[in-house]
């Protein structure tokens, strides 16, 4: 009887539940599992952001096709009046086709705000007192790049999707037929796309702010000079930089050409914004950037795409010709007699 009682007492004093060592082991296992799961979660989120980026381009493609159906041509990528230095982006012309009719009507008509009078089509795109220019348009922003921007203001107003001027550095040249889908002060029709709409770039992603400025004119005739520049920062910190405001249609803020490989630094020549230059496609997706083709489809381009001979100057005559910049140049030209086969 005494032995049974002692046994019961020993059992009552025996430890129950986890020991500290066991608890620490469990916590360590949970921490390891969380660490293993985090990359997968991040990858899943980035995959969703990439998909949204492509969907944005497709929606803009539908808007461009609807605009063409309505007006018989694509919008001018950069238009306006003397009051806004003819710097209004073609994205403004697309507003009625992306469910932003109210903003479009505000811009298209004179406006008086707080005692200030603004003409139709507004003041310069960088005017911070003009309400339409301060309107957030999420459709024009790639979600993957939001974390890289320098302020809340840039998060709200930037644009990541830019108009392709094709395989030329003579962006503001007068009297020359466009090499790309768009050209400042000129409009194109889909019948002009003799290289095929499925193989011709209309819009493309670009990184906000990735540009160097005030380069000599020699860069226009020899793109390799820009290609050989250091690719790391510091980039230019001038205010009217790549994609800084969706309403600015100048070449530096709002256009790309298909000469340098994607994600190379851009080079503005003899100026910083509304000037000729080499303006590159780019993204933070890691080795690829998304494109909108002229048939309305979304495609991806790798950073190592063939760019042909960057030592050669672009075609400057008024006749079509095969692009000197390989597959990438051919994708930008609308009538370069060089349909993309790769």
C-alpha cells in the first residue's frame, strides 16, 4: 500500500507539457518554415504585380484601338498649344477610352480655379496648381516599381508606359515619315504598319528616372556611345525626368526608341526633356520588360535581345529601310522592310 502511494506521488510531481528545450525547438522549426515560405510569398506577389502590369498595357491597347476606330488614326503622342509648350502626352487623348471622360472634359475646356484662369488643354504638365495634372491614374503605373519611387507625389503621378518612336534618334525631325508607331506632331494609321501589327511595338515599359542628360550631338549618330556609359547611379536628378508625370508628352519623360537594349540608361542629347536622344525600355521585373504590340497583344522582351550594330547611325532618309539595330530595331519600325521572324 505504501509503495503504491509513493508511485502516485512521483507521478504527481512529474513534469507535464513542453520543456523549455522542446519549446525552443518548436519555435526554431516555425521560424525556419516561415523563412522558407517568405520567398515563395514574395514571388507570388511579384507574379501578381507582373500580371497587373501586362493587364494595364492590354487595357491601353484596347483604348488605342478604340481611338483609332473613332478618329481614323492613332493619337499624337505629344500635342498641345503655346500655353503648355505643346508638351501634352497622348495619354490625355486616351482618357475618354479608359473611363476618364470627366477628367478629359475638364482638360479640353477652359477652367477657372481659385482666381486663376487656365486655357483649354491646360498649362504646362508640371503646373502643380492645375487640378487635372494632379489626378492619380493607377492604370499608367506598373505596381512592381512603386517601392522604388522617391516620394508619395511620384507614386501618384508617374507613368511607366511610354510611346514607341521606333528605331530612330531623330525624334523631333520634321518632314520625315515616322519610323515608329508614334512621332511628335504626327499621327499614324494601322495601314502604315507594313511590317505587321503583331510584330510592331506601340507602347513599352520604362523605369522612372533612369536617364542621363545633356550629351553631345554625336550620340545621335553613334548609339554605342550611350551604350558604353556606366549603368549604375548617379543618374540625372533634373525634375522633368523619365515618367515623372503622366501628362508630360516630351521625349525624355514619355517616349522610347528601339535601339539600345532594354534596361540600359537613357541619354538625352543637348538638353534634358523635349530633345532627341536614346530613350530605353526598362523595368524592375528582372531581365524582361513588357511591350504592347500594335495588334493589342502584350509581349515581353529580354535584356539580351539582338540590337545589331550600335556603331551605325540610324536611317535618316525619307525612304523605308532595314533597321541597323537587329531584331530590336525591326520590332520598332513600322515599315522597315524587316518583319520580325525570331
